[in-house]
């Protein structure tokens, strides 16, 4: 257990956790871990600039602090900006990120990469910069499986640089068996509240339930990047879509076993799912 008392801790290089370590502050309003003036002079293990990374560790926890990437004062537009992320859970098993507030990102705020058995619980992300960065996703799950993303407040829309709020993303391996539960999500100007983003590797066994997707260019969509991998076994149930300028749900591509049930929309667009084997779309509660 590494217990940080209240105060601000300036980092000159990424903080890397080892097996079995819990890094815990005294609460997001008390403990701040912040990229210092020399932070960009050092890189993480994969060439990027993570603030905190698990770097292959097993059984780790990051909790009860604010993680400040200093993207408002540092020029984070490096050539390797998207190689690692603000909170970077990578090649890890049994990792927990909880009650962490992320601010001033210049890359994804919380990312889980090639990991299993993870929990992302009760965190808060935000983007406040304008015209400085792009691709600033909130919680981004990449090539990972067997996890829970629950009770988070994701707001990528305070400034103009924000992108997708939640992402289930596959490149080399499927993203699978992940539950997105009870989150409040606003995507940024460049993205949706949530995107299932796939290439040749697809996505399967995703549960998206009881979330509020609001104030975004679109609610929940599929997107394809370098391939058309299958999206199968996705349950979208009891979510509320509010004040989204585009569709509430827009699923297309190679779909199978998509279930939409019990969702509602207020001042938000249509629910659209192309036909696929086992797809079921019940009447959704629309109030335009």
C-alpha cells in the first residue's frame, strides 16, 4: 500500500506500479498527482507519456486521487502522444481504478489495453481544452476482456477538444465480456457518448445497461477502422438517451445477437439496428 496524504505531487516521469501495489490518496479533492514541468522529457515503457501505468503488473489498484496530465500548460502534442494514456492499465490482470478524477488530458483519460479482469469504478473524466488536441476519449477499453466499467461520470464536452465518452475498441484482439453499467456520459464535439469501434477483430458479449448518454453528437454507435469484424452478443437495456443531436443508437455492420430493450430517449434521435441473426429491437420509449 502506497498511501498518499493530501497535497500535490509533481512527477517528472511516469509513475509505474509493480505487482500487488495499491496507490491510494485521501480523495480526489485532497490528493493530486500532477505532471510537472519536465514531465515530457521522459517516456513510458511503450514510448508515450502516461501519468500512471500498470505496465504488466498484476493485482494493482489506483484510487482516491486526482490525476492531472497538465495538458493545459504542457504541449502534449508529441509524435507519440497516443502510444500511452493518462491512466494506463496495460498487459495487466486484476487491476482496479476507482474514485479517480482525471483532468487536463492530452490523450485518453483512462485506458485498459490488452488486459483482463479489470474494474473501472466511480471515476470522473473531463476535457476542458479548446482547439489544442483531438482524440480525447474518456474511458477506452482496447483489446481487453472480462471487465466492469460502472458508476463513472464521463464528460468530454466541457471544452471543444473532447471525443468519445466510452469506447469498446478492438484492433489485434476482440474486446469482449465487458459490462458498462450505471454511467453518466457526455461525449465531446468530435465523438459520441459511446462507440463500439472495431477493425478485423470484433466485439462480443458486451452489456450496456442503465447508463445515461446525454448532450452528444450521437448516443451509442458502431464504427469501423481498417476492417469489418463481427459485433455479436450485445445487450443494450434500460439506458436513457437525452439531448443527443444525432441518433440514440446506430448499429450497422456485421451484427448478430444484438438486443435493445427498455431504453428511453428524450430530445434524442432514432434507434437503428441493421438486420442480423438473433437481433431483437423492442419498442423503445421515444420522446422527441
